[in-house]
C-alpha cells in the first residue's frame, strides 16, 4: 500500500465531483403508504397478496402441516391407551380417513395460473 495517502484536489474540482454525484432532481416521496394503493395498477400489496397465496399454495400447505401434527398427536394418544375401545378406534379411523380425503384434494389441486394436463 502506498505510504502517501493524501488527496490533492482543488475546491473547484471537489465541487464539480460533488455536483456530478448528487441527483439533479429531488425524488418525490409517496404521499400514501405502500399498502394503501386503491387499485391493482398502483401495485398495493393487498392486490398482489392473493395471487402469491395461491401460487405458493400457503393455505393448503398449512392445513396439511396441521393435519400431520393432529394425526401424530392422535396416534400417540391412541398408543398410550391401556385398552383402547371401539370408540377410540373409530375416532382414529375418522381422522385417518379425513386425512386421506384432504391429501387427495391437496395433490389434485393446482395453483393459480397453471393448467392441468390431461
């Protein structure tokens, strides 16, 4: 590294560089917050969010995750019973059957903007 770290610059050169580095026009700040756009063309997040919820399939994934947790808890409860009866076995079979139906709906659904191939 060079030992001489002094900058030799005249005041006129400094002012010219400073003027070139700053924008000539002030950037206009928005008067409304970003979330309150009244229509989709303005790009408010309330108009864009439903598309992303559908595209990323957030709600079906959340429901499947909660079902997996529920199923795990029910199976743990059922295995901890000393002598499970027909009522408890019926509850477990209803939970598993509902999960099979829910999983079938989840797998066969598509997000927005995608076409199902035959």
